[in-house]
């Protein structure tokens, strides 16, 4: 079921999400199915549970091709519960980001270039990967949602922040 995506300004987006306990469970599976429906309906590349008002540490991300990020390489479709990130090295890189909770806007955000992340799948299996580039960026963005951080809070240069339709007229956001 497609749920409403909360927008920046909603205090629910500023909370620290709670760790999920007692899964696999039917309730968590239903929640994840709703998150997938909601992300796909919005054309997003990632979604965190707090964005639909659920105060739990669950993120989903991944796509083959994205109209919102036409130049981004594919990222495997992933569901991660209680995720953790460890930066690999100190190198940062800047790139444009948007967010379904901040519709119509894009900004340049510095992120760790390379990270290791781990978490648990809905089936209860541990997942660990080392990734870089856009994949690493998406995971850092989604994990930020679990700590009440939205990407505009990480923008350092507001000359590179603005409306998608003005900055990138070729990108159509639905
Ligand atoms: Ni977001």
C-alpha cells in the first residue's frame, strides 16, 4: 500500500529512529512492502521508515535505472534493518542529492566516498558490503534519516542548492 511521504518541517523527520527487535515478523514484512510500494510510486531510489512516519531503523534502496538520477549507475535493491555505516578512509566527495521528503529541490552534499555498511535483512540474515560512489551516497543519505538528518542540513554551499526544474530541466520528478 502506498503511504504518504512526510515533508521537511514535519517533526517526525527529526527523531532518532528505534532499533527493530523481534523480527522476522508479519508486521515488519507489511511495513517493508508498503515502503517498497511508496518508493516505487514516487520514483525514488531510497526510502527510510521515518519518511512514512514510522519510528524504526529500516531503510530500502536500489534501482536499475532512475529517471530522478539518470546518470547514476544501478544499485542493487536492498532492504536493511538496523543498518550501521563505517567510513573506509577519510576521502569525501561532493554530488547532487534530492529527497522525497524535500520535493522539487536538489543540493550538493559532501559524503564519504567509500563506506562499509551492515545490517540485517527481513529474513534475519546479516548483510555486509563495502561500496563507493552513488551507492555509498544513497546509503549515507538513508541512514541520516534514521538520525533525524535531512540532506539540506549537510549542504555547505547554498549557491549549489535550488529547484530541480531550474537546475536540471531534463529531470522530471513526479
Ligand atoms: Ni531522503
